C-alpha cells in the first residue's frame, strides 16, 4: 500500500461523509437527537461517533499530545459544529499524510500495520455512514449512492456527482 492509495481511500471517505452531512441539512430536530435507534445511538449520535472514532485513531496513530477526543461524551452538537469539526479532522489527516514516511505504512504494532489501521478507519466510517443513510432515507433525506464507484465517477466527471 502506498501513501497515494491511503489518500485515495480518505478522499472517498471525505466525499461520502460530505454527502451524508449534506443530506442531514434540514433534518428535523427530533430525528437528529433521537437515541436508541441503532444500538444506543440515533442519527446525530452515529455521526458524532464516526467523527470521534476518526479523531481517536489519528490521535493515537500520530502520538498527538493531550487527552483522547471523546465528542460522544459531550452534549449532542448541531450539524454546523459537526461540519466544522470534520473540516479540522480532514485537515489533520492531510497534514499528517503530507509528512508521512512511506515506509511507516508497513510498520506493525500489535500485529497490524499502519496501512491496515488506516483502511480500518475508512471502513469503520462506511459502517456508520450506512447506518446514517438508512435513517436519513427513512426521513426523506436520502444521501444518494455512496459506493466507491460513484466516487470514482464523480472524480472522473461521469455520473451523478451530488
């Protein structure tokens, strides 16, 4: 796995997450704040957990100082806070990838290489975007197709890019 492959996976992750966030615009407050829909979470809780998991992985893998981010432990934020937090998180990953030594991707810790851990971050996001997409679709706010091939089409200028 090369850094360019990791950047590709994270670009897909950003595209798909943005589609979810866009579809969430205008959702009613009861749908946003509901709980116990998918396990203990509802739409807002799922999306905040997705962000928190991404933050914790980057924090842990980069050895960032300070406490591990736990936005799930805070009162449920609004969508504008979530969007701004994602923008900061994506910038953090981009900056890390800019300075990453390619050899680091193959380093192992506890039987897992860095590239595998990073692929997991994206895959974990896919799980939670899927959960959110079901809830959004049920509320009349479908995000549309979230498949990687749809991302490829959007990058290549083919198909629906929304």
